[in-house]
C-alpha cells in the first residue's frame, strides 16, 4: 500500500519561500509509471493543482503559479519536494502531495494527509 | 484553463436517497473526468476515473456517467458514511483543474 507524508514548516513569513517535502513509502518513485504532484486547498475552498514531477526530473507546473514554483525529486530518499517563492497570505492553504497515474485519464489515486501552511508575519 | 462547474454547491439528503451531482466543463473533455470524495479534515479520495470507471475498493452505489461537457456522479442509496464534499477534476488539458465542490449534508 502506497503511503505519502508531507513535512515542513507550518508557518512561513510573507515574501519568503515555502518548502515542503513528501516522503513516499510502499513503492519506489524511481520505478516509474507515475507522476508525483502537489495540490493545495485554501481554507474552506476547493482544490488547486500546483504541479508534478517524474522520477527523471521532468516537471510541469500550473501556469498560474509557474513563475514561483519549483518541484524537485530525490530518488535516493524516495522523496519529492515543493518550493514556492515570494509567498503572501493568499498562499495559506493545506498542501497535499499525491501520486498521479500516467494512464489515459490521469488521476490522483493516493494522497498524503495534507499539511497546513500559514503565511503570516 | 478549462473551467469546471458543479451543481448544486450543496444539497441536503436522507439516508437511502438517490443523489445526483452534476459537473460541466467549459469545453469538451471527452471522458477525461474524475470524481473525488473529501471528508472534513481528510485528503480527497478517488471514486471514479475516466468518467465512469469505479476505482478499486469503492462501493458500487457510486457511479459516474457523461462525456463531452456534461457529467454526473450518482449515489444510488446514500449511506451515513457518504456525507462529504465531492469534487470533479478534468485531465483533458495539461493544466488539471477541479470543480468548486458539492457538499452533501444530512437532511
């Protein structure tokens, strides 16, 4: 059973960089066959896909966040990470990592529990 | 971006009711449509993929239909554990987007 777990600071100051890591267990990122995504949910709101990475390091980002987002992968630790720069209060959200199928109809089949990141001074 | 619009935004229903939630895409997305269920404080859970395929382990009372721009999630007989918020999500375009959600509450 694949499991994902987000980790990182719960509080980030405005203008700084938000950094989160997702640790995958029960399966290897480097085995291929899946993308690995970050998704966020503003408090009481809907879901916003941020971007994904493949084990090879190739990425694709939501155009609305592309200028501020970097997703990286560390296959030796079976982890992938999110960096979001120049954060504001509008970036306060629960951040999820999710395994993303590469099937014809891509979907998010396994999710982490989510971690709340608050942007405040 | 492809906009996904769900209706209704919320509904009240009783255990045993048949519940239908609609999702409309701003352009045709064939059957590149998934449905998720989210309970308070929890991550979303995949229910239906490719518009009508049931994810492994999901009860058969959940079903999906539609293609093009109009899609439906149906719960044939609502159970107490089904009270949650449901989201549709398109994967037709590379920038994946979700609907705003439909909250199913107890009547």
